[in-house]
């Protein structure tokens, strides 16, 4: 069974600091996705990572994928309050068409 | 705005009842996914349709069913509702159902409250 685990589940950080969210998954897959969800809102696609070593950056967020370690990271640089949200990673269950989301990481950036 | 629409936005009903949630995918998207989001269960994949055919099933209860119509809109039917079915239900769509990547675009969700 495909499992996707994120840590930490909750993250409170000061503005200006750096931090990394980790996403581990249990099966072979080279397609990983990151989404953002603001409180009470829908999910918004952030990054699509399609191969081992893929790295994508958008503003203060950078995502990377290591398919051999079955690990993706979402790195936050110099956090600002606007980044406060819940971040989800998701994996395509290779060959199963199933799409499994991680537990989510609730990020709160304190001024 | 993702281009995915869902109706209704809110739904309040009683236990034992049946409801239908509707989703219209982005123009050109062939795949529709349904998810349930509750506080204690996180985001749970329910079912996927691709061009009118069921493609994958997740943790969907037997009391729930879905279909995708020729115009590609989809409906999720929830019957014999229980208090525990109260949740946010999201629909998402993507261009491709297999073979490539599935970046999904989410609708605004339907908040279901079962009293």
C-alpha cells in the first residue's frame, strides 16, 4: 500500500528563518507534487517534480525530488507571513492511477 | 480561480439522507478526482474518472458512488448519510489520466454537514 508521510506536521517559525518540510513515500514513483492550502480554501498546485534530481523554485519556496531515497523536500527561505498555510505533497501510485496525499504540514510564520 | 467548479458550496442535511455533489472540470481536462477532507482523516482520495470511465478507487465507502457524464462533468452521490460523513468534498481535474503527470486543479469544494 502506498503511504506518503510528511514531517513535521506542524511548524511554527519566525519570519526571516529557513526551514525544510520532508515528504517520504513508500513506493517507486517519479512523479511528486506539492500543493498549498490556505485555511478554509481549496488546494493550489505549487510544484510538479517528474524525475530524480528535479528541482523547482518559485519565490521563497524550492522543491526537490530524490526518487532513490523516495524523498522530496520543500525548502522555505527567509519565511514571510504570507507563506502561512498547509502544504501537502502527493504521489502518483505508479501503475495504480491512485493519487495519495501526505498528511500535510501546517506552517505558521510569526511576525 | 482554477477553472474547476463545484456545486453546491454548502450542504446541510440529516442522517439517512442522500445528496449529490456536482463538479465541472476545467475545459479540456478528461480526468476528474474526488476527495474527502475531514479534520481527523486528512485528505482522502475517493475515486477517479477518466473520459467517462472509472479509473481508480480509493477509500470510497459503498454508500458513495460517482459517475462522469459524456460532457465530462461528474457527480458524487452520498447516501444513507452518517454524522461522520460531514467533511469538505473536493473535486479536481487534470488533463491526463495515465502515462504522464497528473497535476491536479482543485475546485472550491462542497462543505457537507450532516445533522
